[in-house]
C-alpha cells in the first residue's frame, strides 16, 4: 500500500513537472527565472485594424477596417504595444486573407500619451512619405484611430506628425 501510494505520488509529481516545463517551453506561461521583478507576467489580446480586400469587395468606404488579434505584454504600455503591432503590418497569412495596411513601412512612434479620455500619438515623417489621395489618408487614420479607441481611456485620438497637428496626414 505504501509503495503504491509513493509510486502514485512520484508519477503525479513527474507529470506535473513535465506539464509545467512544457507550458514554459511553449510560452504559455513565463518561467519565474525569465521574468524580472515587477514585469507583467500575462499577455493581453488586443485588436489591430487593417483594410481587407476580401471583406470589402466593392469598397466605397475608405475608412472600412477590420480587426485582427495580436498578443502584447499586459501592463501600462498596452496601447503603445498595440500601435507598435499595427505599424509592424500584416502577417503573411493575413495578407493571403486579403488584409493590408495603408501605413508606410518603418513608421516610428515619437510619443504616445493617453490621458483624460484622449490618446495623442505623434508619428515620425515616414508616415507621410509618398502620401497621396484622400482615401489612403482616411484609411491610415481609421487604422490608427480604431486600434487606439479600443481602450476605454482613449475615446478620442489625436494624430500628429513630428509635432504638427493641423496639417498632419493631408492628401
């Protein structure tokens, strides 16, 4: 009886250790040794918004964008992380599904503040390179605005380019 109980306990301990190791190895949970003190330990699902040719076959609405999920570290910078994922563009699978971005590659965030119900994002001038057409500008604005407006503290989005608000993102 004692041997059977000991064997059962050891078997459960081995399975538990293996399962825990497998979860860490797959990135499902973080290893305590790899997480610095005070760091967010869980990922959070966020939406980033892209245009889609398959979903908008007769697209007359330039602001029509659709969400795709990204996983970002939870914590106080989740809005910035979501915007960074948007700026990184679509995955190959998403592109094959008709998703595309109107945002130029290589755009950098100068700063992002979220306070008093508004998100203010200042982007570098790369966003305006080769920019032409009011439809493209509307699509860029929709992608950024909807990505940030998913956060309750960002009911309004102000977009500026290198500190310029009034003439930023003009066709």
